[in-house]
């Protein structure tokens, strides 16, 4: 897996508090980015399913279809 370095500006006090609390800043940022990407992908999928379902006569709403898809994985 290839990694790149990403930088962000944060208030000095915030970084100092994180260090005092033993927070792994890199891991926290990485996890937050992964969660945001998942959230946006789900939103995108819902939007696409809504667009498709509005063009066809699906019986199940998009949220039910997504839930069924997740359960099958």
C-alpha cells in the first residue's frame, strides 16, 4: 500500500492537547478521512438509487435496498 504525506494546519493548542492525551494524530486523521469518504460514497449511492428508482417502479425504497446489499456482504 502506498502512502503520501498530507499536511493540515491546526491550532497549536489543539495539537498540544492531543499529544498530552496520547492521541495518535496521524491515525485519527486517517480514520476520520476514511469515515468521511464512506459517508459520502453512501450518500452518492443513495442519490443514484433514488434517480434510478424514480425512473422505474421499484417496490423497495433506496435505504432498504442499500441495507439488503450491505447484509449480503
